[in-house]
C-alpha cells in the first residue's frame, strides 16, 4: 500500500509507476494495465509526469519545450519537483486515499536517473526535494520497461511523426545508453519495489509479462485483499 498510515491501509489504493527510456512502450502498457484492473473491479486512474495536474502541465510545457534547459540541471530539477508537488497533492494522494489505484507514467525514479545519474545533480538535492514533494509516499511497484536503445529510439521517431523531438529525445545515443544502464541498475538496487520488464516484444507479450508481475506482487498478497474489502 502506498503511504505508511496502518489505520488507513484498508482503504488505500495501490500506487504503480512505470519507468524506462524513450520508446520503451510505457504509455501503451499503462493503458492496457489500467483496462485490465478496471475490469477486475479496481478503480484505476492513469496519470503522468511531468504533468498530471493542471499546474504541473504548465510546468511540463516549460520543461519539454527546452526552455528550462538554459537554467541548468539544478533548476530543471527544481521545476520537475514543483510539478511533482502539485501532482502528488492534487491528484495522486487524493485518489489513493479514496481507494483508487494510481498508475503513473514516470515518477521520482525519472528524476533520480535523468537529472541525478545523467545530469549529475547532487543526490542530496534530489533526496531533499523528494522529502518535500512526496514525503513518505512510495510506489508499491515500479515497472521498468527495458528495450535496446536502437529499438526505443526507432519507436519514438515513429510515434513522433513530423513533430519536433522534445528536450530529452534530442540527447545523444550515448545519453540513452547510459539511461538504460541506470534503469537496469535501479532494478538491481531495489528489487523489493522495482521489476525490470523485457519490453523488446509485441505489446501483447509485454502486457502479459506485466500482468504476471502485478498478479504476483499485488493481487496475491494480503495487501490487495484489504483493498478489495
Ligand atoms: P514524455 O513526452 O512524457 O516522454 P516519455 O514518453 O519518454 O515518458 O517526456 C517526459 C520527459 O521528461 C522524458 O524524456 C523524461 C523526462 N523526465 C525527467 O528528465 N525527469 C523527471 O523527473 C521526469 C518525470 C521526466
């Protein structure tokens, strides 16, 4: 269960985050999982970062347009944190408190990986911002979708069509290789929360892999029984 208040555990929804590099298929898979959960009697919402609340969507525009890059990595990190603070308080926590399952496309791990590991932002700053923005809120499960960089970038280019590449899609191949390695490391470092999903397959196959993990980790446990009660 997300959050630490044992007395509230019976009514809290589960909090699942999706992470991965560009073109790893998060948005397709998050929707498939949401449909499946909604069909199994769990009320579910899908949201995303940066964004997910009206205020955070404004900040998203600043970040992804590349305007924020000129301020440097620390300031970009502050902007991601400001967006997250609004999103957590306006959308995520209220939903979890009403027993709704929240599926979020990217969360704090994106900051740790993109700004921390790749952008070289001081981990102490990132930890301090997490304390302020999310407090004791932690995902119950983080699914890290893993694809070879060439596959992911090919998918991202196809999806984008004629639109301009965003701030992070414009980074070099080396950046995306490091990103993949950082996510793989995260899965190794936090096995209780994170599961690496081989996403180099068709959507149905990847969805089946994700469903097996969700069933194993969240639906067979005592925790899920309390949600259903
Ligand atoms: P988005 O269009 O949502 O891309 P994707 O489909 O890859 O999730 O863009 C979000 C971008 O913002 C993505 O490149 C990762 C980046 N990002 C960070 O750098 N730090 C963060 O904390 C978050 C949430 C996202």
